[in-house]
């Protein structure tokens, strides 16, 4: 029963869960003068690990661990774990690069590739002048065709660039609140982020960090490209609570725990390693 339950959730989480991908990609970046930082998160459902994500990121930083203008890049790898990996072996890679300008993320290109069994799907978003976005999907999907024909992606940023924007905003003003227009190659949605309080993050399973943290809440508005049955069943995350903390010396505040909620229950994404 557990395998069936988590497999159903994972089909939304890693293949069709645009907002969830953004939540999972809430990772920091390294100082410009240092090698990229590598962070690993584990996602738990009913206390059982079902997903893992490892990411490397570079961000323009000042000597005082503050964000600066300049180039950024993020590369992430997401895989299913444990019993779910046997039932639903899935892997996704994400790569994004662009420039930070005045705490705004201006993406240059975003590429994601997912593989299940022998089937591979990929999408590349290239950002041009005036907010225009070119979409290349292999194989070409109906959602990509509709987005290209309707200009749905224009004026948006990708989920990885969202991370850069949130980290930059918090580094500058010590507040994570903001609104963002997002497109991940399939799904178009808005994300409203609001700082809601502070408290302590308790040790959980294999936590890298425990201690004081700022709590932020992210709420998506689904616009286009979402599976109607999953929308009606409320399988997409209704919200996510993200805890930011100064967990690494010389680094800005980073997400140390993320909790998402949908019709099937809650998932906990916990920072378990940093090197």
C-alpha cells in the first residue's frame, strides 16, 4: 500500500509537479571566490525517504556573504529513493544560468531532462530580449506547442532562477516575500512567497542543521499545462513552508527544511549534507 501511495504522489512530484520542483530547488549558491557548494536534500513521506536531490550552485557574492550583480548557475540532480526507486525509477537533471541585476534574476537558458525506464523527455528554454522565451521540447509535447503558440512563457523565469531571486532578495533585505511568474517548459504558474515568522528547526532523521530559522510560505497559482485530473484531485502542492537559516559559515541564509502539502498528505524535504 505504501509503494502505491508514494508512487502516485511521485508521478506528480517529479514528472508533473511544476510548483513542487520550484520548492525542491530552493537551494543556495557559493561565494564567487570559492568552489561550488554541494548540498543534498532528502524528501520523506510518512517518515520514509522517497526522493533525493543534490545540487551545485554558483552565485555572485561579496566578501561579506552578500549577493552581488553578476553571473549565476545552478545544476541539480533529483532521483527516487528506496521502495519508490524500485517501483518508479526516475531521474531528473536541471541546469540553469543567467545574470543577477539589482537582486533580479535574468535567466539566459534553462534545461531539464527526465528519465523513467527507457523513456527520456527534455526541455530547453532560451531567454531573449523583451522577455521572449524560446521553447524546445524533445519529444515535442502538446503543452510546449500551446505555450509557444500562445506566448505563455514570455515574461517568466524558470524554477532555478526563482531560487536565485529569492536568495538574493533575502540577502539584501532580510525578507523572503515576493511574487514570481514561472514556466518550467510544461507548466505556467505564479508563486507568491511571504515571510510568516520564525522559530527553531528540530533535528529530523539525518538533518544537517537544527536551530533558529526564518519561516516563509510559498503558494502557487496554477495557470496552464497542469493535468486536469491531478488538479481536481488536489495532487499538486497547495503550499510549501520553507525554513531559511544561516547553516553554513560565510554563506547567506539557505533553505534547511521544506514541507509541502497536497491531498495525499505532507512531504518533508530536509537538508542532510553540505560540502
